C-alpha cells in the first residue's frame, strides 16, 4: 500500500508513448486496409512520430475520422469503430 500511495506518473510521457504506439493502426485496417495501415505504422515507428500525424499524411482520411478511429479510450471498449458514429 505504501509503495502505491507514493507513486507518481508522468502523464505527458504516457500520452506521448501511446500516440506513437504502432498497435494503434490496427484500428485503421477496416477503413484503409492492412497494407496501408502497416506502412503507416512502420513509418511512424521509423520516424518516431505519432501515428495520427503520419496517418493524416498517408491514409487519405480526414482528421476527425482519424481521431475517432485512433481514440485509445474508445479502442479499450472493443468492437469495431468506423469513425462515422457507428460501432
């Protein structure tokens, strides 16, 4: 209990790591296909850039759709997320 009580988290570093995690692109597979999503993951990882940033350049999807598809909180709920309000 005492170890957990004194624990602190660097929320900024956690968010940064999450934004760069290549696993996020799996949510793009239904929208852009596996090959394109994999290419985005590889580029983001290679260039150490957020997945969203690279996806904006290379996916052909708009920012609103990408933000919905790549929302980590929504992804933890399971199911398919189309980015169009469906689910």
